């Protein structure tokens, strides 16, 4: 086998990434499979589902894995697992994504359709940008950050490693979202978010623990 591409995760995120991976130029002539540690079926949407061990042991001239798992901490662990097995992490970018001036995105990014990056942006490893999200000018985003669909990240925002930004959330310009923070679905962030905090609502406030 010349080229083998694995989409790690056969649930919703992975099934949304597989068609984008199929459309990549490097996918021509390649075998594309899903990777799942506990597969519930043999195939989905026309592609076989393999265990990680099966993928790692299969001989191919070239291999790469796309990490289609939304949870940042899980994605990080899988990246370490792939590195230990000598499997390179690949990136996927929809042809419908818009990338403007001076934008740097680290290896392992999954960029869904209708995502926009404007200018002078730096993004770390294994970033997920789901449908219709945008990142405005002069933002700095760390490693293993997830944007759910429809996230609006305005200018001069800094987001730490492992942050998760929920669907439809809006982050005002000139703010910091700390490492490991979670911004809830639909939240409107008007103040800095502390590392590890969970914020919800409009305006976003820390989630009260009961």
C-alpha cells in the first residue's frame, strides 16, 4: 500500500472531517479509514473502521492521522500516542475556508467549511475550527484549542492551550481566555476568562458550582 490516511474518531466530528480529507490532493490513490479504539461497526459512510493497533501495524509507504476528537485533552493524548508509534499528524482544510494575510496555523489543524481567518494570526498545534467559525486579526491561539460551530473570535484575543469554545460563542476583542478554560454554547465573553474556568451566559459569567 502506498498511502494510508486515518481519521481518528468515527463519531460526528470524524464523519464531518472524512469528506474533507477525501478531497485533499494527497488523498488521491490513498486508502482512507476511520480509527476508533472501541468500534461499534466495521464501517461507516463507505469507509472501514480500524482499531489503532490495526492502523499502526498495517504496512504503507506513507501514513498520516487526523485527530477528529473535539475534546482538547483527549486530542492531546492521542497526539502523544501517535508520536510514540511514529505516526505523523496531518491537517485538513476545507476548500471553502478563507485565509487572508499572514496567518500561521500549526500542524494537525482541522478547518471545516466556511471558516474565516483574517490577518496576522498565530495558531498552535491541532486546532479545530468548526463550521462558520471565524478568527479576526491579531489573535494568538494555543495548542489543542477547539472552536465548536459558529464561534466568533474578534481581534486581539489570546486563547490558551486546551481551551474549548462552545457553539455560537462570541469573544469580544482585546481579551484573554486562559488555558483549559471552557466557554459555554452561545456565551458572550466581555471580560478575561481565567485558566480552567467555565463561563456561560450573556454576558458570560463563571459557572456556579452546586
